[in-house]
C-alpha cells in the first residue's frame, strides 16, 4: 500500500474515531504524560495495522480492537517502567487536555473502570459503547457465553459500587 | 444507579472535546518510531547475516590459498548459519504481514513470537556460538603454537555469552510471556 494512501486512511480514522481512542487512553492511562505515551503507541499500532485491514469487519471495530490490544500491552509494559520516566521528547506535545467532563459521574465511571483488570476494562468499554456480545466475542476472540458471564459480573459489580458510592455521597 | 444510566452518562462524553491533537507532531512521532524499530531489527539481522557470509568467504579463500581443506568445513558451517538467519528473517517478515482477527489471536501470536525468541535464545549457543567454537577447535587441532591463555580467554568468552543469553531469557522474555499467559487466562476464564 502506498504511504500516501495509508496516511489518508490514518487521518480519516483518526478524525472519525478519536473519541473512541480517547476513551481507551483514559481507561488505561491516568496522567497526561502516560495518556500521551499511550495515545502515541495506539496510533502507531493503528498506522501499522492499516495495510492488514481487509474490511471483514467495520473500521470502528478494527480500530477498537487494535486500540484495546495496544493499551493492554502498553499497561503491562508500563507497570515495570512507571518510575523515572523521561518526557517523550521534551519539546512539543501531541495531546493537550482542553477541558474536563461536564458530568462528574463520567470521572467516577473511569475510576471504576481503572480498578478492573485489563481484560474486564476492555469489555466494559465495549459494553458502554454499545457493542453486541457477538461483536465483543469477535474482537476479543472468546465465546459469546464467556462474554455474557463476564459482562453479568461486571454489570453487577458496577451497579453495586454505584449504589454504595452515591449513597455515601461520593 | 442502573447500568442504562451509566451508558447514558458515558455517551454524553461523545459530544465533549476533552483533548486536542497536534496532528503534525503525531505523524512525525509515528513515522519516526516505526522507522526506528524497523531499522533496529533490520540492522541486527543484516549485520549477523553479512558477518556470517563474510566469515564463510574469508575462511574459504584462506582454505583454498593455503591448501587447508579442513577450513572449508568451517566455511560450510558459517554458510549454514547464514542460511538459517536468512530463513528466520523471511519467516519474521511473512509473520508480520499476517492479519489479526481478535485480541485472543493477537495474544496467541505474541506468545508464539516470544516462544520463538525464547527458542532462539536457548539455541543461541548451538546456532551462533558452536560454529565459532568448532572453528577454534579445528584450528587448535592443526596449530599447536597458540598460547594457553588464548584458549582460556575463548572459554571465558563462551561462558560470558552463555550467562548473558540466559539472563536475557530469564529477566526479559520469560516474565513477558508469563504476563501474556496471565492475560490469556483472564480472557478465557469464566468459560
């Protein structure tokens, strides 16, 4: 694939799915420096994945899958290198936080997601973004029944936690 | 709060711009990082390949010029190792171009790739060090005049190489594989 075509697809996907990427970034990285690092990693993997995309699934599903896998791999790596890290380049920033969420409960949701293990985090993001069990099963490579069991557990835990937290005025 | 409420709250962020992207900076970094990794791997593989071919050629020329036919055996070993490196490189490039379908596929592929690297490390002594060792041994058999400390240095070098390879395997590759196996079990449990 010529680089010009790859670049065109890349920017098209970036424009269409940046909201999706930000959600993944926010669920797996917890400060701006790490978010920028993860965003860079995800975009690199998306760039590399473009020649392999054959259109068997929707582009959004493809981008989500690549993003989740990159985030999981990144978070495994980051656990070992979380201290003494230098700034990425020290010169210009690629990602700037320009505002915060209007509804504070979004932050609460991200905090709950952050407490889950890497796989449950992916499932929760997919669930909240309205993916069906079948799509989740395809993205993750596990059976629909397995997805169902996990989702039920995650939903139950989230509802229970929200009842506890909001009852206590958190 | 019910789950449907959480979903509504979640969807609201789609209309909010939390981050701004510096696109030119992003493109610069993506291309730079991609090229850096590619360059590093290519450099490593090609250096080894060229080194083995050069060693093979030099050994062949010396063998023919000095009429030392045993040197041709050394050369043959070098060429065989070069062939093995070339095949590994081709397999890697072919493997990289494969399209992945799911997270589990990605995990399985990465685990397989780590297994492949682990195997390469385990057999490092066999594939890379043994040819050199045989060369030295063959030379030692035909030339008795080398000082004793040179042989000690060779043995020490092999010892160090063995230690370094084992350390890399134990400290980097195996823990990474364990992490991935843990992820895979997280993904597959509740089945």
